[in-house]
C-alpha cells in the first residue's frame, strides 16, 4: 500500500507527512539494508517507521458486517455539521476546530484512507474507581463497534496491528513522534463518510469507551 497524505485530522501541531506506506520485508536485516540504501536518502526530510504485528480479524466477521451495509445506507442521514461538532471536536483525541472545518471542505468523491496511530491508558478513565484496562475499553468496547460502523458505511478494514517504538525516526512531527501501541487503517468510500458513523447502531454509546480508553491518537487522512 502507498498513500499520499492529505492532512492530519487528529493530532498536535501542523501537517507534516506527505506519504505513508505499508511494506512487507522478509526479515529485519532487509529493513536495515533498505534504510541505509534508499529510505534515508538526502531527499527524505523526515521519516518514521514501525514494525507492525498484524491483528487478523476473522473473515466471517468482516463478511457479516458487510451484509449490514444496506442497513447502513438506510440509516445514513447525511452530514449534520452541528451534530458532528458535538461528537468530534475538542482536540486531544478528537479533531481541533480548524482540523474539523478543513475536513468539512474535503468533498472529493474518491476513496479516503484513515491512518490511526493509537495509544490507550493503562487503566481506563471511567468515572469512579475501575480496574478495567484502557486497552479493553478502547479496542474491545469501542473498536469493535467502530469497525462495524465503518464497514456499514461502505468502508473496509485495511490493516490493524500492534506496534511499539519506531525502528526508524528522524524529524518526526509532534503529532506522531515516539512509540505507539497500535495502528488501524480504514478505507472509506469518500472522506465525508467518517461523519456518518454517528448514525450507525451503537456508535454514539461506544464513544464513552473511546474517551475512557484512548490516551493519545493521531489520525492522518490519505488517498491513493
């Protein structure tokens, strides 16, 4: 996979990355050779690379979610900017106001790829005392519903996986710098479809788990 990055939808600072890619190497030495010979050329101003251990979602689960797409089309009421501002804006793990407004103007009709870098709290931040892990709140209680909702809008899962410290990092921006525990890449029919999530069954209720579980995130919108 090779993408042209459009802008950072969630994350600190200004836009930085121009391209993103998922590349399979046979082993770690092959990555080191590529880094020395090609990746770190003088034409590259900044780079950040991770080794990803892919998380496989059972094919039958994805198939069942796709069967729900007619329901998703029926429930999708289109863009409601005021409602979207209530759900999505605020900064932190949601877009800043300027990022949200920028995406409102992204009305192209071709596919959009949402590249999510993810970091959960050690302990979920629910009101009161809790022993629930942040990863449980985010990935299980929110992530499953979010993935189903994306697929119901006509989207697809491209990649989900675990990461850690970057294996290469040079001039990385504040938004993505440093280690991340996970990555999720989702394909949408077009950029505005991310705003249709609010209409999908269970999505609004799952947002509480997203807030409780996710400590840090960066979301880059890209196209092929």
